[in-house]
């Protein structure tokens, strides 16, 4: 792992699903199965992956726009059923835990901005022993979900970080739009839900293709 020395940024904010957690396939499969359960057309894999990172209500509204409120509640229940049955199997990406430890040791403030619920993120952090790794976290059910700037604005206020000294790292265009709306810089990772071509259209500082490449980029530019 490279040596880190904080220079350009004080606060590094990570998305969770698809960025640190290898959960993209499970989320997409759970969305598709839930749609099938309630008699809605099953979205394509690409469409199901596109909504990852949004809050659950927004994600399900995208994949099943014809459903009324009662139908969306049923869809959400079926999604949770499928996801929770396998969430304990979801690993971190190789090298992610070591990267976070190295960044914290170097003096960065670390945070998470995620479309997960608070209960879901807390379970994931506890499962991976990361409850104390992050200085603050913000979830979709605690305010406005991505791409509204609320998550980053709240984290920056809580950790006394300026937008110019804050970096958002994520695997979706929703993460990059969040950063733009909050006035921060963004770095894209290409191993998650959205394809590199779509990420590039949002103008991130760079797109990295492995955790090792992310670590090297942060060592050189962080």
C-alpha cells in the first residue's frame, strides 16, 4: 500500500455499494426478482444497475414507474426480502479495508455517502469491522438522496471541511452528480454499477480500474 500524505484534500467521502462493497450484482438481482414477484416487467440488468446508489424509493420508482403507492411498498418489501437473504455474503472489494486504514493513518477524515438505509449501512459496517473507521456517514433515509447535495453538504459541515478540500469517490453517475451539486471534486471507480463511458461524461478527475490504482492515484494526487 502506498504511503499517503494529506495535501490536496482533508475529507475523502466514499460511496458504499459498488465502490467499497462488492454488492452490485446482488442489488441488481434483488431488484429484478422483486419486480417479478409483484408482477411488474423485469428490468434489464443494465437498468437495474443504473438505479443503484439512489435512495430505495427513487430506485424503485425508476424501475416500476406504473406502480401506485401500495404496489411500491410491496415491491420494496420483496426487494428487502431478496437482498437481506444474502447480504451477509457480500464482501468488500479486495484491498478496500487496507486502503481505508492507510488513509486514516495518514490523517485524512473519511466519510460515507450512500443510498443505503441507516440500518443497512450500520449492519454492513459492523459485519466488516469498520464502525470506527469513518468519521461520519450519511444515508439516503436521513435527508435528500443522491444526486441532491444534502449528503455531502451535511458531511462537510459535520467535519468542518471545505468543498475545495473534499473528494467524493464513487462508481455511479449519481455519485459524480452529487459531487458536482455540492461543489466538490469527484473520482470515478470503474468496477461498480455504471460503465466507464457514462462516468467519463460527468468529467471526474480520473477513472480508476482497481483498488490498487485508486490507492496509487490518492498517493500521487490526494
